[in-house]
């Protein structure tokens, strides 16, 4: 869902052709979503159908014409509405890990604890890396969009922290359950 | 220097930020130092002025021959004059007299040999005395007298004026023949001096054939010691040959007891000051725990922290001591005339004009002030090392100190109390003559006991609070319970406040019990020996010999007995004599009539009989000389040494140096002295005392000035006198109580400030303002009560110890101890009242706590 | 640089004996930014106390720059704290009565250096943390972030071998925390060895190495990221 708005957001700043759109997408939100070209183009097609974007053709030597996409007034309106609406849906839990937890053997939680430990380490490593990226990013000369990037990095860090805290709580509750048995 | 660095950057700021507490501590030490200084100055001033007077009266005489106070035979003069090496030997009569009119001022009459005395003393007569009196002319008229210019101007007396003077022979008329310039002896005693011919003086003062002193100057090349020995050899036993320096020393000895009690007072004041310093530094250490922790974490060594606190104390006490010296000077100025008067009435005339201010004594007192403060600060400063550097890591909500007593404290407390017990035990076991048996020993025991108890104060407080919680806390509601908890939570700090209260209450209970015992003893004694209806004295009823009294001739007894309504009259003669280096009181009584009216408490033996060479002595003499009933004592008499049998040991509080009783007949026989200092008159049954008193006054009107007092009034006079000596004690008590009050304020204020957050929490969950102040006030009352109870117990004990060390030593061991119960009651009330009063300000502070600020604080 | 060899710490808590640290062996290299993580009671505070010389191990050995911190007198330990260790605390621990510049100067004041000599250095350090306008303010006039920056300057004034931080941002909001961490990160890049104790993974993530303590033992030792 949000991919659609992300692309509208990019096009609201500048008219771009498909390839440029992908690069800009990667640069801005690539850490959160990775899209291939197929996904990009199919989304663009859907947006055109809904009359949110339109395209012009640009002739090229030796190569087929390039489609330059731009946002329509309807698309701009839709984007503004989206930006103004708070997110209502609670972020999904880490589905895979949650499913593993569901199938945990309640009589022998040791493997789960081990898993939690590994998971936490993984997150910590991620946070460590992201933090260093953020530090490096903050030290670079400020670009037009660097604040957005930094805020997104912060969001990532907060999410990972939340996960670690949740895992720590899991660990502690499982342990106390074991003790009470 | 690290310490100066820290002082400049940390301590000074604390001092600036905590003005109230700093000021209180400053005040404590300043007070201690000021009392030390003023006592120093007053004492030295009095001694110096006495010495100055002596030197002026002594003139160029280097040796003085004296006997008993009643004088000695003038034949001795010739003997002394004949001794080889003697340059001049001149006779002197020195006696008291007073003006019969005007200010009725008393003065000293110096009877001198007009022809010879200028060899010893310088007199310069004012120009006003136009016809410079011819010595022979002066001699020819026995009513001639010279006054000092100062006295004459003061009294408005002119030359050739007739002057009525009170003498031993009654009122006498003199003629002022000249005035003396303030120079030589005329400058002594503030000018209260008159000079007349020695033979005229003998007549006027009932000393025919006797002189009081021989002043001797010696030829060049003779040494004092050899001359002294030569004179001694030429005279019978019982004569004193003094050098002026020796006289000064005598005066210092005389003043020693006075000084001792003064020193005790200043020591107490200093001790209380030390308490305040101890208190301030203790609280400072507790309050600055966090700071200490931070400094330790940042690399301050334990030594640096201790030095920091000590350096702060040094700076503070230096300031305080300088202030104290200034205050002391001021106090000395205020009190010098009163003290001089007391000294005059007790030990002889003195007129203090200059304050003896020496830089040495000032520096010494400043030094003592600082040293005392540092000693007081040492213990709490050391406790700062208990703060671990780790405590900086985590912020502690507010200092909790659960420790009641650490081992060292427990040990010292027990050791000190035991030591006090041992000292008292030894004191009671050793013989009365032992050098251990003095007030220093008992003071030491008292200090050990007080210190020991103060160290145990936290333990006592804990016990007290447990008691409080099980009996009283629940009745006082939430505030009561919280107050109890708060005290328990901060035992050692609250114990400091308890100790401050304890200390002052114990002082007050102790001194009032001691004074009460002394007063009861003296009053009982007076009741025993003084059953007469009317008492007749020539000087102040309580003036001892040597002070400004003018005795009355013994012949007055018959005159008195002739007054209608008088049944009988008992004469008394009191005089001091030099006996084995002590000024001992000799009391002559009529042994035939006296026992009819008076009960004398006889400890051992039976009273002397008429016509025998017998005496009785009081306990002090018996103890000091080891004399028992049946023993023999040799007394110096004007007729040489005589042996007397001691027939009884009796109770007497008449003098702290010891009393010897003798029959009047024996006294007259050996002393050739026929005067009395006091007559006790017994009224015939059925006669009105007031009427008889009036007839006596009528009988002697115009002939003689004297006090005719109903015995009841006499006793009241004595009581008044005793009460006066209590006033000084009361002043110290008030002072210590005041300081204890400050101690409580400091403690409570500190704990309120520290509990800001806690109070904020209590307020936020619904505690009312007045409940908050109630908590603080209850805490305060509890501290006062605990301190008061402990103080009363300690005071009762130390009162007994002091009685042992001061009064029993001087007055005899049979003085029994009477606890002064009213003062115990008032001490308890006072300690609680004062504590609550002291808690008012902190309570107000606590109630005013701003909830929002308190909760946002760190 | 810092070396722990079988360091253990036991202490009495009432009647109970607590093993705060059990046989920890660890070596911290010069220039490292070590985050020590762990839940409360994991022994991380004890760890900090021991390498900071605030406390001594019950057994085992600890060295800073080859100098032993165990078995020496309190005064010797104190001097090591003063000269080789810079502390940053959760509650800042500034002396409320002193100005910022004076607080920064404290460790050198303890050395006995006159304030006039220290002051320029203190002011320079305060300038470096962006407090040039605040040198004469007292702590109560500063914000939390400013107080912590004063504390960092204080920790640096004696050019310590190691900077020890104890939950340095525990009392600060996220944004202010980040500013403090950026300061620490800068110091780290200039070669300062830093050891930080925290229970907050977001704080710990700033380290070049993250050690996790559990029940007084090292349970994890991640050393990745490093310089990005």
C-alpha cells in the first residue's frame, strides 16, 4: 500500500522515468523496502489506471522511447490526504518469529531461549551497524534530504530496540514460567 | 596547596551558602573564647591592681614583717631596727575606717611614723595645703589626718575641715590637715586611702602598743634571703617576713579559688562551643555525603577530605576566635567593676582602673579556640572517610544511616564511663590529704562521664524512640508515627542534637543540685550556730576578716547587756592568720555562754573549756593537717608560738581554708586583742525583738555606726549572698541552653532541607501543611525529651561529683548531697519547651515546602 | 590498555553473599569504545566500579596501562582515579555550589594546581562541548544535556587514559542523548578509549564493541560495526 504513496511522493518532487524512479526509491527508503523493476512498473501502471500519474514519451537514439512519469493533480490530492492521515494499523509483529513462538514446546523451552538470544544478538548487531551508519551520515555535509534519512534510521533503531526489549521480556517470562513449574 | 585550593573553591562557597549554620557555629566558639578572654583579662586586671596597690603602699620596703591580723607588739620594731643590715624599719598600722556621713565610703587608714616614713614612701602634699604641715605639728595633734586629693574632691572635703570617722572605738573626729597628690601610696586603692600618725592611729583604732606591720629596707650589699633569715632569727615564731613579690604571690594564691571557678565556667563555655562545632561538622559531613562521594570518585584522597573539613574548621574558628577575643574585651569592660567589688568584699580592697590586655593572652586564647574546634571537628571529619567513592555512582534518595553505634564508638563510650567510675572510686579511696584529691580530678571524671554518655546518645535515642512508638506514637496520629520513623531513620544525626540538649541540661541540673547542697549545708549550719534574735556587726554582715570591717570593742558587750529586754550577748571575733602557708580563719567565742544557745555539730571529741590552752578545729583543718581530737597544734600568737590541744573536730563552713575555734578568754590572753566583729543578742522571753532592736540602736546612736539586724534578716542576707554566687551559674546554664537550642535548630533545619523531596511526596499524597509542621515539632520535642532525660540522669551524677570536687573539698566531707528537684522538673520542661521553640522555624520551613519544586528536584 | 584477569567481586547484602562479578577476564584495547550491557543485577555497575578504581576486586587482577588496581592502598587507587580515569555519571554529579568552569577544574584542583592555571583549559573544554556561554553558570542554571556536557569536560580535563560512562543518558531525552553520544563518538574518533555501562541497547549500539554481562559473567562479546 505504502509503496504506492512512496512513488507518488517521489514524483511529486520531480518528473522521472522508470529507472530514475527506482534509484530515487532505493536511495530514500531502500533500507525498508526493496523493489525490483517489475514491481515498479506494475505499480506505475496501476497508478496510471487510477489517473494518479500520467506519462510523456521522450525519444531516444538507438533505443526505444523513454516514458517520463509525472504526478496528476488528482495524484497530488491523494498524496496530501495520505500524508495528513495518521497511521491506524499497528505494525505487524515479526511474523516468522511469532510463528516459531507459537510452536514452542512448552515443556522444553531451552531451544526457544537460545533462539531469543540469537535473535537479540542479531538485532543488536543491526542496531550497531545502523547507528554507525547514522553517525557517518550525520557527519556528512547536509543534503536536501538528509534529515528524512536520519529520521528513518532513528525509526529503524527504535523498532529494533523495541524488538530487543520485547525479546528480553519474553526471555524473562519464559524463565519465570520455568521456575514456577 | 591542595587544601587551600579546595578551601577557596568549595568551602568558602558552602560557608557563603549556609549562613545560618555557619553563624551558629561561629557564635559557639566565639562565646567560648570570649568568656575565656574576659575571665583572663578581668582576673589579670584585678590581680595587677591589687599588686599595684600593694607596691604603692609598700614603697621602697623590700621586706615586710607581719604577725596575726590583730597586730603585734611594737617592741618588735626596736628589735628589727637593731638587726645589722637593716637600713630603715618603720611601723605601719593598716586598718579600715569609713566616713560617718556623706557617702559613708570606707577607706584604708595608713598609720605611719611621720618622721621616718619618707625613707620608705613618697608623699607629696598639694599646694592647697598652704601651710605645709610640719611633721612635728602633725604629730602633736592626734586628730590630724591626710586625705588623698581624689577622695577629698569626691567627698567635697576641704583642708582643716572636721571629719567624723567610724573606728573601732566608735565615731571619732579628725581634722584634715592636708591633701595628697596622686602619687606613691596616695594613688593606691583608687585614692581611698588616708594617712595619719602611727601613734594617733593606735589610739584611734584600739591598737595601743601594737602595730600591724614593719616595713623594712635593707642596706646595699645585703641579700633579701640573708636579711629575711636574720630577721626571722631575731623574732619569735609566728611572724611572717614577706617580700613584695611574695605578697603578690599570696594574692594570686588568694585569687586562685576564684580563678578556678571562673576557669571552670570558661572551660564549660568552650566545651559547649566545641559541641556546636562537632554538631556543625557532623551535619555538614552527612549533608555533603554526595559531594564527598563525587570528590572521592574524582580522585580526592581520604586525607584530602579530612583536611578539607579540618581546614574549614580552622578558618571558621580563627574568625570565631578573633571575634571571641573582641567580645571578651567587651565583656571584661562590662563586668570588671562588678568583679572588682566581689573581690573587694571577699579578699580585700581593690580598685581596678585599667584592663590588663596582653597580646600574648589574646593569641593564646585564639590558639585555644582553634585547637578546641579542630579537636571537636576531628571525629566527624574522620567519619567522612566512611563515604565510599562508589556512592557517587548511584544517587541515594537521601542519606539513610541505619548504624546506631559503630564498634569504636561503643568501645569509647563504655571505656569513658568506666574510666569516670574508676576515677571517682580512686578519689573516694585515697586519703583526704592526697594530691589526687582536687577539683581537677573530679572535673576529669565529669568530662569522661559526659563524653561517654554523649557517645552513647544514639543508643539511648533508639531505645527512647522504641519506647515512644509503643506508648505514645499512635496517640499522636500520622504525624506522630512519621516523626518517630524520621528520628529512627537518622539516629546518629538526631543523637547529636540529643547530646547537645543532654549536655546543657546536665550542666544545669548538676550545678543547681550542687548549689542547692551547698546552700542547704550553709543554711543548716547557720541555723545551728546562730539562734540569736539580733545580730550586731560593724561591717557588712557577711564580710570576712580583712575586708572592710571595723571591729567593735569587747566592752560593748556589757553595754548591750544593759539594754532593757536583752537577756544575754555573745561576742565573736574573726580574723585570719597565717598558718602553715594558709590563711586560716580564727574564730573566738565565749565558750561559757555560747553553747547555751547554739548547737555545734561535733564530729569527734568535745568542745574546749575556759582557761585552758585548748582549741577546736573544723574538718578542713583536721583533714589537711591530719589532726585528730586530742592532738596538739602549735599556733603563732603575737607572743610567739603556743601549743594548743585540739579537743574537738567540729562542723563549720565559715571559711574554705579551714577554721580554728578558741575561747574568747584564751584569745584575749594570747592576742592582747579586745575587740569583736559581731555580737549575737538574745532577747528575754516576752520582749518584742523589734523594740529591743530599736533600743540598741538608740543606745549607740551618734557614737558608733553598726548594723543591728534581726537574725531573720541576717539569714536572708546570707541567702542573698549565696544566691549571688548562683547567678553566675545560672548565666552559664542559660548560655548552654541557648546553645543547645541552636544545636536543635541546626539539626532539624538540615534534616528538613534534606527531606524536601520526601515532604513533597507526603504533601502530594495528601498530608496537610499543619501535619507536616506537626511532624517536625514532634521530632523536636522528642529530641528535647530524650536529651532532657539523659541530661537529668547525668546532671544528678555530675552534681554529686562536683560537690565532691569543689565544695566538700573546701567545706568538709559531711556536706550532704541534696538533689534540687524543682530544677529537674524545670529542666525537663525547659528542654522540651526549648526544643519545640527551636523546631518552630524548621517546621515553618517544612510546611512551606513547594510540592512541585520538591518533586522535580533531581 | 585495560586488562581484567579472573576478576571476581563478592559482597555481603545482609546475610546473603552476592557474587556481583564471577571470574571475568577481558581486555579492552586502546581506542576502543566498549559498551557494557546487561540487566540490573548483571554486574555491570560492579564492572565499572572495578575498572574505574572505585572499588577493588575480591579476587583476580585488574590493570590500567599495566598498573595494577588490585591490592593497592586507597590513596594509590585514588590517585589512579584522579589521573587516569574520567567519570561521566547518570546524575551528572556536579557540585551545585560550583560554576561550570570550577566543576570542570575539580580534578586538577585536587592535584593542587592553582585555579588560574586550570581555568583557560576548563573554558576551552567547555567551548568544545558548545558551552562557551555557560562557563560561569551554576548547575541549577543548566539543562540536563548541558550538565552532562560539563561533566564530560570535567572527565576530560586530566587527559585520562579511559573515559568511564555510567548510563550517561539515563536521565536525558532521546534527542539530547544523541547529542551526548555524538560528542562521545567524536572523542572516540580522536582516539579516546571509552567504556560505557548501560542497559539501553540504543546507547550501547554506539560502541565499537558490545559486551553483555549476565549473572556476573560475560555472555556476549560483539565486535563488529566498528567505523562505518
